[in-house]
């Protein structure tokens, strides 16, 4: 049976307790020493296998992990570390003291900044944070073949901004219907425009679309044609 723990000794001790046995009665096979990780990435527990000596198989065959996949995972991890150092260097030059936590999901990598200077880092309406996010996305796109969306966040700004945009969408839709004329919002980045479009997607009384060229592209809300 396999057991896990922060260290191999903890994993072995946990296994012996659960099997109600002693070291002398089992063969211990260390599968992985585990990894502490770095910048929040790559952390893995130690893994061991305990087999009762009386029922040990003569020979165990175990499929090897896909070497190519393992190499790609290691390469991506290295690229995400490089981006973390890149962001740390930029914020340091901006005079911002911060720590960075990295959260990786299937299609998104989020760098969360912990700082007392969040106002400077975020900027008015998130302009500074958004500019850094564009730089980070460009950096990763040039480094990695795997397409990951980069998100930068600080003080839960992204969640607060999302709620603000949803409320703004409802207000602008109400204005468009009351005045019976289209309303154009201020220019905003694509990921924020998507929030506006999504917030009004189920409102059959209005239609939304984007106009203009980046970085001055903006959302337009107008009464739906009948």
C-alpha cells in the first residue's frame, strides 16, 4: 500500500500505524522523496510503499512516467518561475515591496501580490496592474508554447473590479433603455469588456458590442431592435 507525508519518515510512520505493523514486518520502498516547491510551485509530498514481507511479489513491473510529459511540466514550471522573477524585478524598480504567490490552474496562471503599497501597484481603475499584466502575458507567450492566460491580482482587486463592472453594466443598460439611445463606456481591456458583455447577455432588451481599436476599444450598449 502507498502512503504520503511531508517527509519519507512521516509517510513511513503513518503507513506503519495504519497497517498496525512494524518496520521488520514490511519492505519499504521510497517512491518519491517529495519536493518543497518554490514560489508556490512544484510542491509534492513524499510517497512510500509498504509491502508485507510474507506476500512480497518476486518482481514488480511499473509503467514508467511519460518522460516527454515530465520534461514539459518541468519546462513550464521553470518558465513560470522566470516570469515571477521578472515581475519581482519590475515591482522592485517601481519602489514596491511585495511578495508574490503563484496559483496555477489548467488554463490560467495567477500571480497574487501581497503588499502594503497596493494603491500604487493597482493604479487608478487598475491601469497600472493591467499594464503589468499585459507585459507578463507577452513575457510568457514568448517563453512558452503552452497557451496560459496570465492574471495579476492584489488585495482581491480582480473580484472587486468584476462586481463593479457588473453593476456598471446594469446601470448603463438602464440608461440606454430610459434614453432610448446607445451608451458607450470608457475604453477597457478585453477581459473587462467580456465581463460587461456577459453581465448583459441574458437581457433581451439591450444588445452589446465593442467598437474602436486597441487600446481604445470600448463596449457599446444600445436598446435592442424590435
